C-alpha cells in the first residue's frame, strides 16, 4: 500500500487515529505510536495547546551559502576564462604572458579591454 499523501512512496505505517497510510516522511512516531501530522496536531492541541513541529530534511543555511559561493566562484572563473580566450590570448599569447603583464603593468590590460590601446 502506498502513502495517502505521496502515492509514489510505499507506506511504512498507518496512523493509529485515522488509519491513513504513511510513508517514512509523513510518519510521526510519538511514544512508540504512529500518527499522521493532522492527528498529531489535534492530539497536541487538545493536550498542550500547541502543534507538533516536524524536523526539516532540507539543507541548512550554511550549506546553501556555501553552494551560492561556489556558484559565484565558478561564474567568475568562467568569465575570466572567456575574457582571456576572446580578448587577451590572441594579442598577448599564453596565460603566463598575460599574468606577467598584469603583475608589471595592470593598466595596460585595462586600457586594452576598454579600447584605449
């Protein structure tokens, strides 16, 4: 039998109150018993006046920030490579030459890219 909320997932338990079939994600196991979210909310509201908070399976903020920084770094690397291959390599040759020029005379590359050479 499949989960009532996620038909593509196999059911692993049923709610002891309403009998809904629950997948692993939907199942709330409280005191050794299986509940669906709505029945657990009703039960807790009756007893404690609050609802059950389920744990998020998503990525944390730190992981999202790290992924964003990696994407930004990859885009910057790609843009740098495109500038080198399209504009600089045909005129200045190898990357070593471009780096040497940047170290000794960075304004030369900037003037070249802005069209002032």
